[in-house]
C-alpha cells in the first residue's frame, strides 16, 4: 500500500486554526517544509491520453477554471512543429473509432487535426490464412443502397493527433494552465503537514527535473489535489500509488511500416470507398493488417514472433515489399518457406524474394479478398514494437487516477488501445466536471470511483476479447480449433444482427 501519513479523509483545517493546535517547534527550512506550488490537477504524460484530458478539461466551462499542469519528458515544441509532406506518413498510426472522433469533435480538437492526412475507411475484410474463412465488417446492413456507407474508423497519425491536441489547448488560452515539457517527474511522495502552511500529508508532491541538458522551465516541486497518470506502460504515477498490474508479454512484435500501393483494380464501388485488410497467419504468430492512408498509401501492422520481426526488419526494401505482398496472397507453407529464406547479401541478388513470390503466385489460386499490391516502402519507416498485455488492479486511489496505457495495454489486433484511452479521458473529464459543479473535491476517492466504475469493466472486456482472439488465431493447422474459429466467423458473417452488435461494441 502507498504509505500515507494520516487519515486520507481528514477534513481540511485552515493553517491559522491548525497552528493553534500544533506545539510550537523550532524549524529549519528544508525543501520538504517549503510549500510547493499547488495545482488542482497534475497530469504526468503528454501523449494522446494526457493531452486529450487537458483539452477536455479546458473545453468545459466548469473544469476550465481548475488550475492544471502537464509534465512531459519529451520536447513538446517538436510535437507542435511536426510537419511532413503529403507523400510521407509517420509509422505510428491509429484507427480512431467514430466515438473517439466524436469525443475529439466535442472538445474542439478534431478541427485542429490535419484532415488531408487522415483517412476514413468504410469496410474491413478479415480472413484466416489457414482455413480461408472470412468476414467483412461494414455498415451495409444498416445503410440503404442510396446512402454512403458509414465510416468504420479513421486512420490518424499519432503525431497529427498530438499536434492537434496541443493546438486546441493553446487556443484555450494560458490562464490556469502550465505545461512543463522537457521535464521529467523524478520522484513522487506524500507531502508534509506544514506548520505554517496547508496540510499536504495526503497529497502527492512531485519532484521535477529538466530532461537531459534542457534548462529548467518551472518549479522543482509541485503538489496535486488530483494526480493523473497518463504516463504510459511504465507509469511512475502507478508505482507511486502502489497499484499493481496483471499481464504478460506476448513474445510478439508489431512490425509497422508506411507503404505505397498500386491503384486498386477494379475501382471500388461506390467510388472513394476505402477498405482495411487483416489476414490471420497462425503459423507465423499473428495477423498482418494493411490500413489505408491518403494518396494511395497504407500503414502496415504485422504481429509476429520476435525472430520473424528481426528477419523482416533486416530485409532490403524490395524483399520487404515482396514479403508483405506474399503475406496477403500465399498459402501458409509458402509463406513459412519465404520467411526462412536466406537474406540476400548483396544488391545483385536482391530479387530472390520477389522472384520466389512471382513463381509461387503462378501456382496459387487468387486469394479472396485481394488487397491492392504494395509497390513501395517509405525509407526508415520499418520498425518493431514489443506487444504486451497489462491491466492495472484499479484505476484510482486517493488523489490518483490512471488513464490510457498507464491503466491498460492490449494487443493491437483490433486497433483499440488508443480508443480505450480516449474513452478513459472522456469519462474522467465528465467525472471531474460533475465534481466541480457539485462542489466535491476532485481528488477525493468518492469522486474518482465514478470514473473507475464506468471504465474498468469495459476496458477489461475489450482487452480480454483481443487476448482471446490472439490465442485463438495462434493455433496453427486445420485441427478442431481452426474448424471452430472458421465456423464462428462464418456464422457471424451470416447473421447481420450479431455482426452489427459486435461492430457497435468495437465502436465504443
Ligand atoms: C504496433 C502498434 C499499433 C497500434 N495501433 C493502434 C490502433 O490502430 N488504434 C489504437 O487505438 N491504438 C493502437 N495502438 C495503441 C496506442 O498506440 C497506445 O494505446 C497509445 O499510444 C497510448 O497513449 P498514452 O497517451 O496512453 O501513452 P503514451 O503514448 O505512452 O504516452 C505516455 C507519455 O508519458 C511520458 N512520460 C512517461 N514517464 C514520464 C515521466 N517520468 N515524466 C514525464 N513524462 C513521462 C512519455 O514521454 C509519453 O509521452 C497501437 C500500439 C502498437 C504498439
């Protein structure tokens, strides 16, 4: 348990009354006895979740009066100035569900997202590389033939979103808000009961230090009425609050890359309809997904074993492209063979993967679905991230709340991690709004319980479903499990009502 000096629910007593009750002692001024600057909400972490929370608090008339601070290790000036030309895309892209987009619209952040760089898609084709069973996710069952298909999700670069949130926060003015970028939270502890100041013994006090050689921007110690951990998987806030996590490493990597695509043939109908593709490859450790970006680009997320990820990363662009095209077209034995081919050692033999693919394609029946051919890979965009599952045992403790990856990290196969984070932020902002308008203490555990009650089960269900899908689609071969999962897909495909239900769950 997080050590607390005294009862957490002790009523507030003003300093002058308390000084009358305290024995007079000779004091030497030390850091711990100097009153730190006090904030209503301190958010650690300036990723999408932390910035989303700040933007939401600033957007509401009630919570915009709160004195808030955000601390981020990295240089947020770089995030503000992030800029790429229209033919280049970051390799960290997330599929935002309609409910995340509508939350961002509500807090006025979506207008700041560069829409020319975001791509909606209206259909998702998913199939099993082992058994060929398939399912398509779209809203055709709820759309008349005369209407445009509804959006399934919007692909948005994380940097585009972060820049938009920073811009939205700036537009809200600089009253009551402090952003300490290039600043690391080096330690967090409970404060002291200051004889000539407030009783902060149950309040988190953060020690801040400049990152690297950056000059110090602000105070070295601050106190938080409510401390929010939006500080990612290794959350220092979670550690301070002594909140444990359950979870495991998948021993899988997510290989990402920015790709260029050939024009789609036949032209999709209705014109402009975009499709995302995901093929499960049980013998290679996970699914490969091709998600559309503007101007005939796409982002790749290939979940596979660490060895396969290292192999893919080591390939030349030509061989890498051949492997990605193979992953969406060849049968499992062919793919496994290509994944084990010797790496070309010099550029004159750099077409081995390409020629192997074209030879094998001649002997492979055309796959259905048929994603567009990958024709290029953006230089420097191939990267791999370890995949993990973590879930905090609780999201709240007195004067502490966790949001985003600090609270939960899930397998990316359904593209839900950041969406869950946006759901947390929307819920916590609502909770704080309620507290402020009802005169409650924003850090009180009774206030925060509303947030935990709203989010914990939802996140557990979605994280658990992704974990189950990962396990189900990691059983190679044509045995009973493969049969069962194919049957499941076929049944869902034939029952529009069940499919609609699943899509609404994923939509948030
Ligand atoms: C391969 C892959 C694909 C994915 N695809 C999708 C997708 O399609 N859709 C989706 O919804 N999600 C997706 N996700 C998940 C998504 O990327 C994450 O859930 C999301 O980025 C987490 O955001 P966050 O703000 O909670 O945490 P982070 O982005 O990790 O931000 C935490 C911040 O806290 C800061 N910080 C940490 N410690 C300190 C400290 N001591 N002091 C100050 N600052 C600190 C860090 O610098 C960082 O900026 C994917 C993940 C992976 C790996």
